[in-house]
C-alpha cells in the first residue's frame, strides 16, 4: 500500500457537562483527526487525543499536533507499504515514538485503511470479535457529596452497570460511603484518584476495603511503582494502574513488582494498537486483569477503543461510554447505550467516519500535510 495523502482535521467539541478530576476541569476539547488516503482510494481515520494541559503524561495537544505534523507524518508516510507497526516505530525513529499519542493518531488511521482494504472489522484485525461490549461511565469530582450521589444514580438509571467515581484526599471517604449505599447492588463501583494521594500515607486508602469497591485506579503519581506495590499488599481492594504504564516495559515492571493486579490499557497512551495488544497479551499470560480506558475521544477514537475492548484479554468493563455522555453532537454518528452495552461496529475498519457537516462546520479546519 502507498499513501497518497494525509490530512489533519480539527473539529471543536464541547462537553455536555464539565468533567472534574483532581487535576482540573474539562469543559471542551478539539478533536484532532488524521485522514489517510491510500493509492487505491481507501480512506482511514485516526485521532490524536492528547489533552490541552500537561497534567496527564506531558504530551499536550499543541505539542503533540506539532509533532504529528512535522515529525510523524514525514518520517513514516513512505514506510506504510512495509506494514508499519509500533515496534518498528521505536526501531526506526525514537523521535517519532517520543510522542505516543501523535504516533497512535497516524498508525491507527493506517490500521483503519488496512482493515478496510482487507474487508474486516478493526476488532477482528486486533484479535477480537465485533460484538456488544458492556461499558462503564465516569463521574467526576463534585462540590458536594449529594451532587456526586445524584449523578451516580442518574447514570445507573441510564443503564450503566459500572460507575467509576473520581476521588481525592479532600473528597473520598464520604463520597464512597454514600455512593455505594445509594447505588443498586448490581451496579459495580470503581474509584479513580488520578495520582492524587501521598505515597507516604498508604493507610489513607484502607477505608476502600469496607465498601466492596471493584478497584482503585492510580492512587499515586505515575513514577511511584514501589508505593503502588506496598499499597497492593496492604489492602484487599484491587489496585489498577493507568498513568504508570506508558509502555510494555512498564507493564512488565508493574507485574513483576506486584504493583497492581489490574491495568487500564489506553492505546493512545502506550503509542498504538500494536503496543496495546502486546500489553493485553502480557496481562493474559500473567493473570493480570485488563480493560480499555478512554481519553474523551470523539467517535473516531471511541470506535478504535471499542474494537480493542473486544480482545479476549480484557477482563474488566471499559471506560467507553455512549457519545451523549460527553458530546452532542459527536463527530461520527453517535454510539448509543442499550442494555448497558455499546455495539462495536461490524463494518470494515473502524466502521465509522466523521460527519461531513461537522468537518466543514464553523470553527473546523482541514489541512493537507502530505500529498503526492
């Protein structure tokens, strides 16, 4: 396959409601979409989900876009006929793989092209099976406990059977206690700290064992692998790592040091689908739980994550809610929650494309960054 054109589309999106975490509020984002056109006319799409701020991994939206435009595309566009994968990214150009979200944006669009050319769903190409996937929903930090409880109850009423609540040292014990008491017994409850806790005080999180929590995600900063291992040995609640797993080597370390029993695998964070599948396979071999996390993707990124969530190594409910949880409208036709699940596209590749009216709408832009 030869690439004939690469374009980057930017589409402004506003969240239907702010999402607050211990690291700040999210009210809007710009969907940065990569369109690759092959020499046979096949078109594939990917998404760069790097956030506006540096709070997550340090790869900000502006820096990542610049890297995508000026490093990733020039370095990789002529290599597509060599069945480029993420291991080759590392081997060919360390500068490219230095920005994993930029690299994933390109390689995921390439994966979409290749799956469409083969006439198979992306889920199948990634080792899974297109099907309905049970999904969870994230509830951010609220100003009051009552407000947190109210949103959790509303999400359960919408049909979500797993709710993940953001917590922080100033809003945790009371929230967990009241939310767990209010939710129906059949609704699983997870909590996510986004690294907000002090590793010198692991006892702070011992209260979780009293409330039947499914897992606690990323209690400490990404670099605190040992602290997570200490906590995992101290509490019965399963410890899940997110930001601490930027690549395969970190996943190996987390398992070998028993820093977690569950991993949140985000293809954008680890640099692409190939790396994500390698980590999922490692989890399966080691008996480590795994699930697919979300990063406020539009429908393009969400379709890819849903496809990956069908991989047999995924043992836990993913953070891949329906489109209307975050955006109205989404850049694709919306993903809809039905009976607690979302249908993974069965069509070739991603099975979805951006809406033309939004690509050409007010505030949107499309630039050609490569053309033969």
